[in-house]
């Protein structure tokens, strides 16, 4: 019964999207078909505009909401969801090097197989929240 609950945390992958898995094969996320999976780092994919995503698994961890006091320490700019089922937040826009356009890193943690699945979605500031949410919704246990 618990396994069924874990599988239901990720939304179905949109048709035609590409799946990437963490190095253990426990977690996955999906990206649009025009993104490219890194051949040397298979848990990473990059978009034509150089946005990127990564997926990893944390064995033995639980999803825990981030207390308000810790959010500023972590650099949370926008908390999207903060529940035991999913923690999803955006960091503050940063530019590196300083002359480059700012990017925003979104972090999503969901229950996984024997731990948690952790996705990071880094996009140019101003990228549509709908795309970020679609990608974040696919983070979960590998199928």
C-alpha cells in the first residue's frame, strides 16, 4: 500500500518527453523533447536555451517541510509547496558571471523508493512557471 502512495506522487509524463534517471535508477524526471540528455552525466538534461535539470536519489531520507526560519538560510525566494508529499521552491535569481543573464534554480523533493527524489531545474529568470511546474510534476520514483 505504501508503494502505491509513493508512485502516485509524480504526475504522468507528457507524451513525447524524455526521461532521465538518477545514477541508482531509483528516481526519474522528464523534460520536453527538444532537450538533450547529457551523455557523460545521464542524470542531467539541457535545453536549447541552456536551461538544465538534474535528478538524484537520497537513500533513507524523508520529505520534510522546510521550517520558515530555515528558508532564508537556504535562499528560498518563493515557496511553491511545502508539505510532507513535496517540497518545491525557487531560489533567488543569480548571475554567474555577474555580466550574464540571471538564472533561477528551482528545487523539488518528493518521496522515492526507500528515500527521496531530488530534482533541480535551472532556468533563465522570466521563464514561464508553467514549464517549470510541468517538469517538477514528473519528479518521482522511477518506473
